[in-house]
C-alpha cells in the first residue's frame, strides 16, 4: 500500500477507544492518509510507503473510532507535546 501522506513516528497516539484502559495510549505510531481520508493507523515499524512523510515526533494526536464501526473514522486533533 502506498499513501499520499504519512505522519510518522508519533510518540504518543491517543485512540480514545472505550475498550482500552485510560485514553488508549499507543506509543511510536504512524497515521496515513490517502486521497484526503484516513487510510491506516499502526506501529511506526509497519508504516506504509508515502509520497510525503511528516515527522510526527512533535505531535500528540488524538484519534477517535466510532463504535460499532470497525474502521477509524475521525481524526480529532493534533496537539503540541511541548
């Protein structure tokens, strides 16, 4: 899979998954977009190839999944981790 944009190596990603403890914190993650839509979320080690890569180490994004839909549907916000 090749995507248009990859926000790579996000230190902390908050999924807000109600099935996870706390805020659903995941470490060293990447988020990919294709044609303006969220295409992939997962470990930075497994990230797909992308036309453009943004260093995500300065961000702490929050991604919300709408239950019971099985796909990730809303990127809520990017917050500076400073």
